[in-house]
């Protein structure tokens, strides 16, 4: 198996499922990585260029994230090949078809991710019922509406700043990927005194070192427009966001946006990974060597899955936000304490924390399964 899936190891994956139904243009992959702690929770990502390898890596990130957050859930992920902006009726057909294909996969709880939202989860609930991230009207805690992941990023950032030598007040923030995660991270940080100086979306980027009007940017996104239509700022290509000088740089889009060939372009003091696997391990090592703190993804962006797990248990929105704050602050502090005491990279410290919890859960199983 390792020849076909190079990330296969003693923790997983437990199951890989390929789904193909040509008449509805449904092509998708599900990876259930590890369910030792409980049924896996992971979002459904929709994009034209997803892959089995990306799905596998994201599923493992979910295993680590759920373990680090102390949740009774394992890790899984699903990807659907397609344009998330396809006509609504086509998207509904694809989502409903995918849900039905997973009807009997009881060890996976479906959730929203990039390219899917609460409406998609409502369609899934109508088909199979096993889903989180539902609209409020269906008893859910709408992750994108309340900005659960961004709420967690704010608290992780505040804790990390104690090790960075500067405060959040007047700190310059750049958001790479001004979408469901990025816009809320910006909102919560700006509310605490930070200044948003740059951002990008799928169309392009905009930068103003004096600060930008967050309300206007949010209005543009709400109207279905790109932030490049923001009037008061320097426009650029999407990747120009890497060169924007700031204090806090938050990647909140696709995997591997920062790698060995472009990491030298970052001009920041703190990186908080709002997306899953947005920076390669080699690039993280380079940042560490430059004295730039990089808070790993499965520590910093766990707010969304914590909220999903709380919804699955029937908790209230207030309880979910309180749990996110407590868990993110505690885990960030544990990781950074280990970095200082053991003189290791933040990701190494985070992996020690998460893997210890996963392996403990595996040890409780009767059979040698994932």
C-alpha cells in the first residue's frame, strides 16, 4: 500500500474511497485517516484541482487537529472535483449524490470546508442526516456565520504574541485568502486593535500600509465581489500577498502556498496558519531559522472542528465559543512552552502533543485497527 499512498503509516489511513458518477459529474475522494478516538470529523472541500494526495494530507491534519484539541473524534476529509461556483442546481445534485454515496460510511461525519457551506450541509442532512455545520434554522451552529475558526485564530494569536515581543494593538496583519476563515480572523483581530494592511482572494490582492477599511472589504465580499475593487490600496496579483510587509501573516486558503522557493519573500514576525497545511515543513524550518514564529495549522485553526464537535453533541453556540477559546489558548501555550524548553520547532512540539494523544487512543482499542 505504501507504494500507492506514500503517507501510509501505523496510524492510517483506515479507509480510502473513490466516488465517480459521470451522469451527475460527481468525482470525489474520501479519506478516513484514524478513528481510534471516535468517528472522524472533516470537511468536504470542493475545487477543480483537488487530488487524492491532498485529501490524504488533509485527513491526517484532521487526525492531529482533533487529537490536539482533545476531541472524541478521529480525522477524515473529503474532496469533490468541481467549481464551487457552478450553478446552484448542479452543485446541489453533486452534493446530494456524494452524501448518498457515503450513506453507509458511519465512521465519517460530514462538515463544510472550502467550497461548501451551511446550505450544502442542509442538503446532506436531508439525504443522510450525519452532518455538522448546519444552518441555524436546522439546529446547527453555522461555522462560517459566526467565524468559529477565525475566533480560534484570534485567541491563538494573542497567546503567541507573548513569545514575539510585540502586542496586538496596532499590529499590522496580512490575510492570504480573504474567505470564510480569513475575513473572520481579520474581523476578530481588528476588534482587538490590530490593523489590516493587506489581503488577497482568488482574483488578486490589495495593500495599504496605513490600514484598510475592514467594513468596506466585508461589504465587497458579501456582494460577491473581489477585494481588488477596494478603492484605497495598491492592487496586485494574488501571490503579491507574500511580499506584503507586516507583523502577523495569516495563510487562510490552499495547501503549500509557502515553500522553500518563496519563503524568503515573507516579511513578518509571526505566521499563524489559518489554513490546513499551507506551509511546507521545509519552509517552516527556514522561518524558524530566521526567528519567525510559525504556529502550526492543527493548533491554530482548530476552532472550526471544535465548534463542529460541540454541535454534534448538541451544545449551544456560546458553549462552543467558550470551548474554542479555552482549548486554543491552552494548546498554544503548551506548544510554545515545549518549543522554549526543548529547543524544537513549533510543529515538532505540536506533533508530540497530538501524536501522544492519538497513540493513547489507539492503545485502548481491542484490535490493531486505526
